[in-house]
C-alpha cells in the first residue's frame, strides 16, 4: 500500500481533531484521573475514527489499513498517553473479534453503538494471576440452559469504570491450558457484575483502569463471539491488531517527542546561539 492524497488529508483531519478536542483538556483529565469517554467518543465517531476498517453495514468506514496506522500515529501526539490507550481499546482491542467472528445480531447490538461512539467497550482478559500467560486464566462461564453463568475477576481493565460492555475471555470447559475458552459479550450493568476498585496508577492517570468482579453473572449463550471453545485463538488474533496499533501510536509519540525536542533546542539560547 502507498500513501495517497486522501491519506494525507486524513492525517491533517485527525491532527486538527486532537489539537482541538483533546489536547486542551489533558491536564485536567490527568488531575481528575479520568476522561469523559461518553462525551469524547461521539466526537471521534463523527469523523469515522471508531470503525475505520469495519464493515459499513454496521457503521464502519471500510477503509484500508493505512488509515488505522495514521490515526494511531496521530493519537501519539495526545498529551496524555492514557487517552490514546483508551481510544485504542475501543477501536483495536475490544472490538476486532466481534467484527471478525461475531454474529450479525451481536454486531448490531454491540459493535454498531461502539462505532457510533454511543457505547464504551473494554477488553477483559487479564486476571490477578494471569496476565501475559493467557492460558492460565481462571474466570469460568458455565452453561445453564440458554445462559452462561460467569464467575471470576479481571484486573487492569482499561475503560473498566466507563464501559457499557466488555469482551470477556473465560473458560467454558475443563480442557485446561489454552483449550476450552470462549469470548463472551457482557453488557453493563448486569446483575452480579461490579467494579470492585479503580486503580491508583503511577502514570496514564487519565485512563480509568479497574478491577472487575463477576459473581454469578448471567448472559445469553447468543452473546458468545464466534464458536464456543475457540476464544483463545480468537483472542490471539485480536492481540495482533492490538499490538500493531500500539506500535503505531508509540511511533507517533517518538516522532512528536523528537519534534518538540528539536523545537526547544532551536528556541533555547545558550552562549549567544541556539542549543
């Protein structure tokens, strides 16, 4: 793929949006330890930013991957990395599996509102004893008729205090290891679900990060994304999108930091000349 004029125009649009709608507020959001996702996301959605590569049938733009790369690079210019991360969760971490593997009905109920910015999404994988070792997770979903009954805890969940639904990875059989997991959409609020605490972090304070509790949470079996038992494989696919978007954002952060450093060195005099 090669950059075209439309990509350059898109970059200018995202940069202007970041400078106008986000950066003037980041100091306040860092101090408040959170940002208003339900206010910001609809503004991003007006420019198609929450569903760039997603099917237009559900409100997406059907764009090529370069648009995602450009958007993420420009998010790297946001003055608070936590906001960029929260946007990334909405667009490239919590929704790719739903778009790729979910039923049309699930997409209408959960993906379309997320693309429109009317609902906030979170991805619930990490647990107190299972982080990078996803195969060690313990949260269980047991089938009871037409419902899953979910019990467990999830930790370090970005957007956790504001989410309207989570893409949950849970064990749905006793096979052990990476086998027998499923991805399940859990709407919020749902009886038995709670946010046990909002974490007090050293950095990324504008991004709300939470511990989530599932205590006999019941959701319909039809909320399963893709095939039951294939959740680990689907989540690994979703991780690829997540990690590439993070890499693009970091590249944008580095480029922006270098530019700010250069500007400072040209502006700061020492011994009668710029540093």
